[in-house]
C-alpha cells in the first residue's frame, strides 16, 4: 500500500478483527522506503484476541510502501485501512 497523496505524510488507521488463530499472533507492518526495508511490530504490548476490533494508527511517510504480515496463520474477519490527513 502507498499513500494516495505522494506529497504529504499521513496516518493509516488499521482496524482489524480476527476470526481464528492458534496462538496469540504478532501483527507486523513492513515499511519499504529510500533507506531500505524495516519491520515494525504493531501489537508489541497488546494481546490480539478473537472478536473485538483492534485499531492501530501508523504514521506513514509519503514515499513509503507498506505491507502487513502475521507470525502465524490467521483468519481475518474484517480489515479496514483508512488514510488520514491533518487539515
């Protein structure tokens, strides 16, 4: 994923509801930018559970490309990514 406005930084609000997993998964965002690729754990201090909606706000540079991954197989009930800009 990339921001739609390539001239402004933004926030991606990721809303995630998980339907099924074996253990409590770790949720990562992979950032690809001019300096290389890095991985950031989004739920570092949060235990993902079945059922409730989990919301993550991620600051994104206008030139970054993003992807998501889990450390195990997960069935997602719902995922919504919103792109937010300050007025």
